[in-house]
């Protein structure tokens, strides 16, 4: 009888302890971080490694053991969508190409309530690598000069557009072709139905379109000799109050880059799993992309050069982009 009484007391105590633990857990403050990324743009695939391997979450859990950590990943079709979400406060971090980075910081220079900083690079296409000019599969065009008098499609204001203009300038063809705006999503249809003579586009689409038989690469973006950059931007109003989170994010991206370099086969498999592109394509991207977090002076010069291009297109006004490069000391 006495043993039963002791057992009952122990059981009551255990239930009481469980209730206390559950109450303590439920009262934990949630640390939620929203990240915009693009599984359709290979030079931003550092995000896919961080997401797949839970690198950022693990660092946050270790740093904030008394908080619930929730990282929400928003896969978007373009940097423009991510920019809209950042300005509206829906996401704090955004992976995007260099032109959207410039457009985002321009918005920060013009919108009083919004501020942003470029905190790191992700993928880099040296001298314009990872961009290409494609032509329809059955096209008789053999060299860039054969496009004189023809129509070239590209997303206006993109890095692919900038690359195209540099190539045309190099071959003295600026006034010899018609350039029209077309979204990347239409590239396969336009090329396969011969509704455009050429399409200027970024990776992984060139290899993808060749593999599916919609088009073939006429010329590599390396002919432009201008680096194609992708990076990460942060809402600076958030960053000012969460410096440790930003620091852990940059560490996570560094770790992701090291993983890609040291485990190219595994990285390609993760890229395939997260993006849906075939393994043959993701393996090629692992080789082609320089995975580099640090923003060098040369990269800032590249951003300034591309900013001038967007000014000529009347998409931005003059502003000092150097003021929008993140410094941990700030």
C-alpha cells in the first residue's frame, strides 16, 4: 500500500514536471527569419546548400538556445519579386543577381522608410561566364555577325542584357540588331518556335535549353569580359538590431561555399534536389561558378559600371553604391 502511495506521488510529480517543461517551452520567444532565394538562378545556389543542410538554423539554435528558431525560405522566380518582398518587410535577406542588388540599394537611397546593404557575394561568373547568347536549334547563324538585321530577346535591364550590349559594342553591332524585352520563362518557347533570332540569358538556362533541344549556344558571355555577379542583400533596419544574426548568416554562406568546393558531387546532387534541374546541368554549374563571399574592390567597380548602364536605361538615378556595402563595424 505504501509503495503504491509513493508511486502515485512520483507519478503526480512527473506530470507536474512535464507541465512545467511544456509551459517553459511554449513561452519561448520565436526567432523567425525570412529569406528570399531563386532556385532558377544558379549563381544564387549557395542558398540551396544552406537550406538543404540547415546550416543557418543550426548556428542560430546554438547562439539562441532559449528561443524557437524558424527560418522560412521563399523561392521566387526573380530578384524583382524578392526586392518587392524586402521593401514591404516580408523578408530580411535576399539572394539575387547584380542588377537586382543595384535596384534594391537604389530603392534604399530613395525610400525614407527602407534601408538595405549588400552583405556578401554568392556565385560569380568571371568575365561574364554563366551567361550566353542562344539561337534556335535549326538556326543557320554561325557567328555573332550573322545576327545583323535580326531580333534578339532578353530581359531588359538584366545582366544578360548588359552582357549582350557589351558583346554588340565589341563587334560594332550596336545599331545593327533589334533588342526586345522577353521574360526568361518564354525563352524555350521563343527559341523552339523560331519566334526570336537569338536570346541572351543566364545560367542554368543555356545548358538546360541545349539539353532539351530548344536552342544552342552561339556565344559565351565571356566575350563581354565583364564579371557577372550574384549576392545577398539584407534589410539594414533589421541588420542594425540583429548584428549577430547577420554575422551568423555570412558564416553560413562561407560554410556553404566551402562545402561546394570540397564536395562538388554532393553539392550538385543537392542543387538537383532543390532546383529540379538535371544532375548533368548542376554538375556543370558547380564547375563554372566561382563561389566567393567577400566583396572585393573589383566587384564594387563592376557594380558601379553596371549601375551606369541602369542609369542610361533610366531605371535608377545617380547614387553612391559604396554606401550600401555592409560593414560589420557599423
